[in-house]
């Protein structure tokens, strides 16, 4: 994590706090192409299921964002789900999306570009 920028550390903190606050399976935080941040946890209701990444992207779209530059995803799998990869690809900034993937405690295991 020492090579994380201050902005990426902020995303890590937001993702970890959001997931922990409600004990969700996953927490995520994104930075849009304007530098705004959005954080969310998994939604698992009988009538609505969204990953934390899908929630973050939905908030960014609803706020008028033009794209996503970076995301931190924290969950037990430590991987980027295919559905999350797809939504990030649909709404990527011009250079793609840097995705930092980690466990629920916030230990980053991998960084990929989508």
C-alpha cells in the first residue's frame, strides 16, 4: 500500500468504513473523472441485489459524472466480479479504471486496470 496515492488511500478508508458500518459482504469506493468520491456497500434485499461497485457507479451516474478513474473493492473474494468488471468497463474514464482489490480488513492483494 506504500505506492498508493493519497487519493487512493482515501478510497481505501471509505470502502473499509462503509463495509464495516453495516457488516456488508463487500464495500467499495470510486473516484470519478472529476475527482469526486462515492462509497457503497453490497445491497441484498429480496427485490434488489447490487454489488458495492454497482452501487457506487449508480451514484456517480446519478450525480452527472462522466466516468470512473479508480476503485477500491474490499470483500472476502478479493477479486473483481465479472458484473463489476462489466459496469466499470461501461463507465471507465479515458485511461480505464484502476481497481485495487482487497480483503474486508483493507489489505490490498491485487491491482488491475479495467
